């Protein structure tokens, strides 16, 4: 008998999901459907790049923030854009972000060249080398080497050091075995379960002197990417753990305290992943809606090139960027081109243009001004839902802004 079998009997490399609640399987099916939806969505390259940067920043920050990184999401985005200047005392925070992104990029490069990321003891060690590269470490911590000393994280003591090598190899054997071999139509479902359980077991084993959490989350990312989960979506689990940090640790403790019952942790993680996918699809749908609306407006004004028609087209398009209604006094200030168009005209000209666009059905007068009727192109929505969208004042985008989504009102 190995020592860990006495000290950590919940590390048993088996999972029984037969008694899982039906909700878990429904959520997993919905997660697969939504991942497939996101992967097939046509987006303008600038929009897709913008979305990926946002979720890369969220994921990289989340992966390090749980370990104590104090950068804000905006600082991480500024760092990705090469705009962040940190004092020497905080430069290591940006290095932690860079190391996590480097770990993500290794996986993405493998997939970009047609490969499938492999799970091996050495590749997991390499992830640890990557996340700890050029960082100040405690004595005895060697990047990429399995620890030879005891570790305690909060109230949790990692598996016995003498068993860590064996446990890491056993975890790799299990993850590559028949328990996680998917049917073709359920690749993403199996990958989600595999990723979450791999994360949980790495946290339990704690094979390295430092960086175990970051390695667990990068392995999770790798497994999801390898199964076809879109890159932007593969960061959502890490983001969920960070947003619900106290619950994350509670669920980790609960899983070991209940003798290795992983159902509660898996359900917690899958629910957060699904919530993240729903929010992501809201943002993507807002972008598609905006693009379709703009194409519709341009078609209506096709071959109408007089100064008044160009001005009215700009009026509709620029009013579309606003959430809610805009007072007539504020309309010229919406954009530089509207400001220029109405600078030498009286308010009567603006009123005439507004009335013309109302008659065309493109805008409407609301309680506090005017708003674009973007919902008219949502042809398959029930009329009551379309009316609700109008009352919400244009705003799938507004919901994104309330959640803090940086793409809330932006047009790419």
C-alpha cells in the first residue's frame, strides 16, 4: 500500500456519474451545442480578434488572480496591447500573465498545425516550467520538477511527496484511457468532464512546489481546445473559478471531504461554463445583429446619393450605436459626421430628417427622444419578444454593458 492510499483515499482514479442529477447532463448537452454554435458563427475578423482578446485577458487574469495576481482586467488588456507600464515592484505580475499566455499559445499552435495536444507527464511538467519561468520562487521549488517536500495550501495538504511521481503518471494513464474516450457526437461533452476532473485531480495531487493551480487550468484549456471548443470559450472555466473564488475552494474541499465524490464540483464547474457561454453568445449575437442591421440600412439607401439621403443614412446608423433613446438636442453630438452635417443647419432640418426616417420605419420616437428600430430585422422572433426588445431600448448590447462586457456598444 502506498502512503497516499492512507492519507488521500479520495484519489482513486475513478468517477461514478451514474447518480448525477439530470440537470448535469442537460447542461453538458447545452454546453456542447453552444460551443458548436460559437465555433460556426461568422464574424468580421476585427470583431473575432476583439472578442478573443477580451476572453484571453479574462482567462489569463483569472488563471493568475486565483494565485494572488492583483492586476485588473483593464491592465491585462493594456498589457496585451503593449500599453501597460508597471513599476519594477509589480513587473512580476505582468510576467505571470505572459507565462500563462505562452502556455495557451503552445496549445493553439499545435491545433493550428493540425495536431491534437497530448497529455503526458512530460507535457504537464513543461506547463509548470512555462508558468514559473523567470519568477522568484521559494527555496526547493524547481520549475518542471515534481516536488520532494510536503505542501499545504490553506487547509489542504497535498499528496505525499514520495507518491507524486507515481500519481502524476497514473493521472496521465487514466486521462488517456477508455473512461474518457468519447463517441464522435459527444466529443465536447467528454472533454468538458475530462478537463474538469483533470483539474480537480491535479489540485488534489499538487505535484509541483508551485504553480499547480495554473497548470491545472492550462491543462483544462488544452483538453477543451483539443476537442474543438473555440479558443475564446476555452477560457470560461478559469474565469468562472475566479469570479466565484470562495465557492471554488469550498467545492474543492467538499469533493475530498466526501471521499472523492466529484459530482458536486463537476456540476458547479459545468454550470459556470454554461453561464459563461450564454453571456458570450449574447455578445456575439449583438455583433451579428448590428452587422445585419447596418447591411439592411445600406441596402435601403442603395443608389441614394444626394446630400440629404447620405445625411439621413448616417443619422440612422449613428443613432443605432446608442443604447436607449436620444434627445433631439443630443443627436448632433452622437458622432463627428452628424455634428458636421447639422452644424450649419437649423433644428428644422434635423426634425425633417427624423420624420422622414420615422416614415421609413427605421427610427421611432420614444419617451425621451428617438431610437433606431433595430429589432425590425429579427424576423423569426415572436412579435411579443420583438416588442420587448424595443422596450429594452435596442439592447442586447445594453445588457452586455450592464455586465461589464467591453464589446457592449462597440461597432467593429
